C-alpha cells in the first residue's frame, strides 16, 4: 500500500478505505479535479494518482476541514501525470466503438474534465444505438445525450444539396459530408445546454471529417475549445487502444471488428479500407449492405413516380411523405434493384487520394428525378450556370464549409432558380439502372406546337438561314483570313 507522509498545510489526516469501484460520478470528478490542481503541493504523495477511475481503492484526505477524493493505485510508485490543459466539461461525439470509448477516460486523465457523450441518430440503424448509455458510463462518462436528427438531416442538409445538384468529382453524392455539420451543430447546442466549455471528436488527422466538425464549431461557437485526441495522444492503432482500455477498465467492444471502415446514415453507406485500398481490386460481393448485386435483382422492372415541388421531393407514387420517410422508402426500393453503387478514387481535402465505395440507392433515384424535371423547367442559360454553381456548392460541402457565407448565398440562388421546378417524374428501376420514362410540369418550357416537325405559326423554319449566317459569322471571317480572301 502506498504510504502517505504528513502534509505541512494539514492539521489532521484521515484515510478512509472504501470498496473497489469502477466508475466515478460527475460529482466525484469535480473533487478529483480539485485534488489534481493541488497535485504540485503534495509531492510527498507516493503512488500513482489516476483520475480516470480503475480497479483501485478510494481514499479521503481531511485537510483543514476540506475533503479531497483521490484514487490511488497500489504496488507501483510513479509520478502524477501532468495535465495537457484544464477543461471543465467536454461534449464528445460518441459512437460506442473502441476509439470513442477510449477517448472518454483519456479526456478525463489529460484534461481533468467531465465528459458528456453525444450521439446523433442520422439513420445509421437501431443496432448502432443499442446499449450506448451503459457503454458510455462504463467508460467514465457522466452523461449520454442522444438526439434524433433524421428529419433535420434530410430536410435541411440532404435536400438542399439535392436541389443544388451538388456532386463531388463527378460521382460522390456527399453522404458523409452532409452529415457532419448537422452532428457538429447539435454538439454545439448540447454544449450550451450542459454548460460545457469544449467539444471533442474521434476523427483522425488524415481524414476530411476533422475539418468538417471543427469548421462548424468555429462558425457556430468560436469560444468552444476543441480537442482532437488522434492529433495528440500516443495511441497508434487498435492494439494500443485495446491496451489503454484494459488499463483503465474500459469495456472493449466485443463485436466482430469489420475489415472495412464504414460510415452509414439515411442518405448513404460508405466503405473504405482493406482490399479497397488498392484501386485495382474489385470490391467483394459480400461487402455491400444496402443493395443487392444487380445480377441478383428482380428480373422485372419496377416503375415509380416522384413528386417534386420547387426542386424538392415531396411524394412517392402519389403519397405525400416527410423527407426522411421518403428517402427511407426509396432506399428499400432502390436497394432491392441494386441501384446506387459507386466506386471511385477521390481527392481528399487534406491532399491525398483515397478509394471508396458508396451505396446511395434512394439518393441516386432522387438525383435522377430532380435533374430530369429541370430539363423541362430551366432554360439553357439558367441550366448551364446552375451546373457551374453546383460544382462550387459541392466543393464547399465536401470541404466542411456548410456554414460559409458563400454556401449559404449559393443556396439562396438554388432556391430561386428552382422555384418553378415542380411536377412529377416517372422512373424505371431495373438491375442497377435508373431510366426516366416520363416527366410533367405545369411550368414546362417545352411546347409541342413549337418542337413539332410540322409547320407552325411561331417558328418559321426559313428564319433559321439568317440565324445561322449571323451565328457563324466569326468562324467564317477567320476562315476567310486564313485563305487570304
């Protein structure tokens, strides 16, 4: 048992041994923080002061009528680890996996703070949410906050991108990119509600997500401190994380480790890692989770009709549905027909290229429907400029600049330019393909009496001769110059 020497500032000293316990309450954490602040004054203390809680005994020091709770380990004599900084309370983006489970005690140990875990339900599936509260508290968190953000996610983030026609590098429909700002925004709200002075995430220093989270934090509450453990700690991989978890009595998730790194929400499912790291490798058939192999899809096509108002989907086969409900149903329908599989090599924001495979069944269907309706409602110049603006819009979203003034201004433009994009589109789904078979709109610019090959009063074919001569005049003048005419 570690021995205690007398402290000059104390008139009395009492040790009260309690039974071993694994978890410390938020109230106890405050006492631990107080003790930690006094750590420099008690150099006579032998033993390791561990603020994370472990299989140890709890003792109480009576010093000038003030009780200080400390957790002492026995057998080893080591110096108290200095804090990296001092924070009061941190809101952590929490999934319940190994990384975020380890981050909880790491934050407490290195910043002397209480940890509030936050989980956002953006449609990742009910299994991902099971048992989270028990996991969080077993890791040392004071509280777990779970918020259902599915409708907000689709209504305020997914559908604006859909209306804008935002596609990153010709293929990527921005599934992860759109989810991060809605989660980060909710974290800022929770930090205000619980009185936290910092936020934290488990993103690595190589990915895009660290930027997306932190730019949102900066935009919505620049006073919050941000802690990114993967950019600070000595943990190098899964084995190190498991060892740290065992040392701090954090239950290691017993679920089978996936060979892929996945991110799922109501819009998409992404796959990275393992054999996908070599762009020459074909994805394995059993990797996909949201869609069947197109070869195994039904042999009969399915026809569906999407209703759209001002560039936003509102109904499926005549039934009005909320944004999240509509997308969820289309995921089931599209997945059944093998719709929405994308395999691409993309340029990450941090400079490297990465290979990912995405499943976006419902999103692929909706994208085809909205773009097709625009062929009726937008004139040539408007459509061309909208397509150019969509590239910038997608770039801003991918880069985490959702709350950037330019993205917000572009969104106002997209809302205005698609004000008349109202109508319905009929699509044929068959073995991985989406084909448009019909489109109607009360604001259609298509006129059968003008487009018909039959003669009409509005368009006189003879007028085309003068138009062609004037339109082609620059080309004709250049040719005359070259030939010396």
